C-alpha cells in the first residue's frame, strides 16, 4: 500500500498563519480510508482532513476560539478567510 505524502504542503505554507509539522502514526485502516477518500475527492488532501478533524474535535469538546472556527469552516467548505 502506498503511504500518504507527509512533505510540506505549499498551499498551507502560503497562509499567514504559522504551520507546525508533526509526525504521527496512523492505524492502517485509518490511513487506507483517508487515502481512498483523497483519491475520490481531489479537492481534499491529508493535511486538510487532519486539520478539519482536529478542529472539529476541539470544537465538539467545548473549545471556543474564533481562529479555530475559521480553520474548521475553511477546511470543510474550501474557504479562505481574510482578516
């Protein structure tokens, strides 16, 4: 099975916000599902999925922050919010 690309995403790096990279291990089933999703939805990539998932999780747990909300909505609906 082909592994997902963990190289820096130039689209993400062009944003004003600071980007912090980290490595994490994913269960094979999760990686496979994410790979299949990206193949079927070319406007998504693994960076966008993880950002939306983490932001959504934090929002569900009650963390309220305007920047986090913008990140979540921006990732879910392909929007780029300007200040």
